[in-house]
């Protein structure tokens, strides 16, 4: 699975990231089970078991890294969304203030 950095914050990308994490967690569970099964496998030599164990552990580490990358991407997307909302709010408040301050600069002059 390839993870790319994206600033898209739509709910569909959030959902796909969540399903991606779920799929990777299932894969992690399956690999852990493989590792347990390997430990009880008496048909392999000690050397073969060691090599297979190292391979499965490397796969587990790779899946964990993918999960972390997806979670980081989710956090970044949430942060980007919050920043955009804050910027939009600040701009809206800035427009309101500039209109009201322009009105307050008007002075009635009576002669």
C-alpha cells in the first residue's frame, strides 16, 4: 500500500484512511497469528524457523509503519481542515470589523 501526502480533507478520504487502517490492523493480526503458528511448527529446522521469524517480523514492522503513516495523514488532514476553518472565520470577522470601523469614523458635523 502506498501512502501519499494529501491536503484533501473530504469525508470520503477520511473514511478511506480509516478503512485502510482497519485493513492494515487485520493484516497485522494475521501476521501475528502466523508468527505464533511458526513457533509451534515442528516440521521446520531451527534455521528455517529463524529466517521465517525474521521475515514475518519485518513484515509486521512494515505494516506498523504504514498504519502510523496513515494515522499521521489523518491527523494532518484534520489539522488542515481546522486551520482552513479558523482562517475562514478570521476573514469573516475581519470583514465585519472593517465595515463597522468605517462607520465609526464618520462624524456628524452640525453648524
